[in-house]
C-alpha cells in the first residue's frame, strides 16, 4: 500500500497550528480549498446544485475540520488534504441523506466509483466536465453529445472510471490516488495511463466531439 506525506509547506502550517497560531488553521484550509471544490462539484448530486453552493459546503467542512483538528494532530496517518477530502465526502453524504433521503440514484446511470465516505460520481457529471463549453450555444447538439458521452463512460471498466475520476477530475496525484485506493503508486500510474488511453479512444469514436460548434 502506498504511503503519501504532507508537503513541506503544509508541515510548516501544521507547526503553526500546534504552536496555537490563531490564523494557521484558516491558512491550512485555504491551501486545499480549490482542490476540495473540484471534489464537491464532481460528486454533489445534480439535484442539489441549485440549492447548495460549493462554497457553502466548504464552509461546513471547514467548521467540522476545525472541531476535529485535534483528532488529526493526534493521529496524522494520512495527509491533511486526504483527511479534508474524507471530511468533505462525509459532509456530501450527510447532505444527500438529508435532502434526498426519499430518492435514490438511477442505478443505470450511476458509476460504481470509490465508495467509502464518498458519494458516487454520476456519469452526467463526468460527461459535463469532459464536454466543457463545447456546443454551449447549441442545446440540441450539446444534449446529444452529453448522452453519447454518458453511454461511453458507462461502457468503461468501473476501475478505469474510478482512476479517471480521482486523477483526471479531482486531480489527485499518483501518490494520493494510490493511498485512496490502497495500491502501490506504480500500479496507480499504470492504471491511469491505460484508462486515459481508453478514454481518448472513446472520445474519438463520438461523432462531433472534437468539432467546433
């Protein structure tokens, strides 16, 4: 199993936290905020996006992390980022359960990605991120591309999708991905390269995906 470590800058911030610097924790959280925002945007149920902003979720995570910081300092068995990532996943799960308790994912559309504390990633979220602003002004063309892309993503091996979600969309490093999945770094790297190659082949097979509209 791969082991990953905090950066020197993060360790300096942790020292300030231990020295009871009142601003240190805010600086520590700010250092990881944008990466956590990518996680929220990727994994928050689309039905909540108009009701709860990613900033609001991150404020809740920051408050929870501040309350539980002593737990991390007592047993820093993972990096600060991966700890905050887990807390963010737990917060998203709680929000999903609170707001969508009577509803469930469409099993035909969800992706069986990393479970643990993390909500599943919906194929629509991945497809939308891959599509970016393509055909933004042509709704019919964009809708068709989204459907084709979702179908293509669902045809991929589940572990390949998982690796892509972690490395490509959440932008985890090879070391972080390996730690999350409990595998060696070289294995994580090889899986990602293979999955990315497969994804590129799929994208090339979708008519109009690379055309400018």
